[in-house]
């Protein structure tokens, strides 16, 4: 499943991802005032499936969702499920701008994995981006001060999981349709979360239902946007296009929750974003060997 490479088309799909994920951040913070993370994740996947079904029906029904790569779908979605649990939980522990800033180490792990397992080139610019990202995370977390918040570590682990998930999505897009990838995401994650969700179940209030439905809609179709973007560009090009989410999320945290980011977080996020921008630099063409 390939398309002619196009950065503008990839950027357009990533703009959809960006907008939807901004809604998910605020909706997640609000929903988890009353709903635990396992219940939120289960409702997100079940309701998300309801939103996705019209697309499935229009594209030939469940018969068209068959796959020869079920183990890869299961592995990818179990990793992604764990990362999402950590991400939502971190939203309740640290400022949302800090969660997203740490999440932006995801391109570091994506670049490493894509180069190691997908054959994408590890250019000097990508190496510099990785180094800047690591330095940025150290500035945000500041382990030397002894003041590491558990939420920071949870957010960092979630970012690693997201990086693994994105690299696996890129691999899946080589043979699978975008709709198939999202279908199996919802099936696997709803199956993985049903028991812990039932064990901790409490009926949400009407207020919480509003945010849960928003999360289900935006969370489902944000992944459709991400998978579609990867049809037009490498994973290490697509993911850094998301860099605007850091300042926009920080602004939302300031406007809605009166959260302020300290200087170290701002500087660390700046280094991470600068490194991500370097990832957008087109690699030099490989030298052509002339046969003798």
C-alpha cells in the first residue's frame, strides 16, 4: 500500500492529527476527573468502533478487514494500549504542556526503530536530532535535582511506547489499508482492556460522557490521519510535523487550567522541537556507483 511521496499531502493529514489530538488532551484531563483510565480506554475503543463502522460498511464490510499480519497488529496495539494508559495517567499528574513536551521524544525512538528495522536511512541530521531530543528530556526531567515527578517518568515511558507503535504502523502501511489498521487497533485494544474496565466500572455522569465521546471520535480518526500521512512520507518525516502541538498544548494549559511551564521545560521543549525540525531536512541522495 504505497503512494507517490508527497510532503504537502502528509502535512495535510498531520494537520488533522494535530487538531484532533489537541481536543483529546483537554477531553482526557476533564474525563479523568470522574472516570478511571481503564474505563476511559475501553469506552474510547468501543465508541470509536461505532464511529468507524460506517467507513467499514462503505468499504466492503468486515470481509475487507481480513489480514495476513494479525500478530503484528496484536503486538503493535498492545504496545500502543500500554502507552496510551500511561499518557492519560500522566495528564493527571503533571501539566499537560509538560506531558506533550516529553511525548515529543517519540520521534527519537521512531527514528532509531525505523532505521534499525524498516531500512530507513539514519542521516547525520537525524543523529543530531536524537542527541538534541535526549538533552531536551534531561532538561525537562532534571534527574540531578532529585525532584523527578512520577508523571514525568510515566510520560517518558509512554513516549517510548508511542515510538515503537509508530514504527510498527509504518511497517503495516506497506501491506495494509489505513482502515484495516484502525479496525484492528480498536478490536485488539477493546479486547485487552475489557476485564480491567469491568473490574473498576462506575457509570459516568452526563458531564463525563461528553468528554468520553469526544475522546472516542478524535482518538479514532486521529490515528486514521496518522496512518494516511505515512502513506506519503517516511515515519521520521511524518512524526516531526506534529511539533506545533507543544506550544499549542502549553497555551491551552495556560488558558484553561492556569498552568505555567518553568524555564527548564521551555528550553528542553525547544531543543526537542529544534531536533525534530532537523529531521525534516531532506537527506542527500545516495551516491550512484557506476559499474565497470
